[in-house]
């Protein structure tokens, strides 16, 4: 692997939700390194990197927090690409979204999401939800070893 390890890749297009999430993570000392992608295309570029010879993924997160309603490339497509990749397929992905649509929930689990969390509207509840996600997925959960790329 030629990429940089980060604790969390946060894929979020709403600046207020991004700021709240980052503040909650910092306040609770959950993650040392957080990389933010502000749309689905940027997330895919960070994860899959340059497709040219010698290129590779720029980041290998321990956890991906993924919004569904993203510009350019939607969150479900990002999830599909992650789960279809040999190197990234085991990375835990948590959908963190405002969508309460049953179709989004069903499709997320069909594509292999690890958890689906609807963003609480209340700031303190949102902060607590992010803290709990970080603590569970980064500290308590025993992640599988990274997959090796084919070839």
C-alpha cells in the first residue's frame, strides 16, 4: 500500500454538519487524523487515487463516515465502489445521513454498509452519536485485516 493511513474519512457536503462532526471527534479525542471529502467524486479520488500506472489510493481510512445525499457522485455509488474494491472492501462504512427514506436504508445494507445512523437534529445528541460511533468503530471493534489488492 502506498497511501497514508487516516483514522476517519468523513464524506460530508454540508459545512455545518462537517464542522459539528469534526468538533465532536476532537472534543472526545476519538480520532487523530480525519480527512474530509465534500462530495462523492472527491471521496472516490481520495480512496482510489490516480488510475495511471504507479498511482494508487491516497488514503486508507480505518473508518468511513458517509453521507448519502452528495453532489457529483451519490453516497450509495461511493459505497458500491468501496465494497467492490479488494483493498477497501473490509473498511467499516457508517452511513451518517439525514435521510429517513426506507429505500436508502435498505439499499445501504444491501450494498454492505456496517451501520446506518440518522443524524440527530439536536447538537448534544449529534455530538454524542458521533462520539459513540468513533469509540465503537475505532476503539472497541476488532477490524478484519486489510485485504490485499489482486495481482
